[in-house]
C-alpha cells in the first residue's frame, strides 16, 4: 500500500506550520491540497502550501 504516488515529487512547504513534504503527500486527487501534518489544517496549493524550487 504505497503512501506516496510516483508522480508529484515536487516538494511543498506549509506556510502555517513550516513542514516540508512531497506534493504527492499533500493531495489525493491532484486537485485539493492540504497539509499532511496532524493538527494543521492549511490548504490550497500556492496559498498556504507553496512549491519549493531547488
Ligand atoms: Zn501545515
């Protein structure tokens, strides 16, 4: 049972709690994004969750 999809390997950072996680961990359907951290309800790609360019 994979926890991460093979697509969506871009890293995102949560502006609310500061955690960093792969894009695939923050969305199930590629449309609605939310922070995977427990107790953090930040949502929205490009809003609370911002892509990290490296
Ligand atoms: Zn968060």
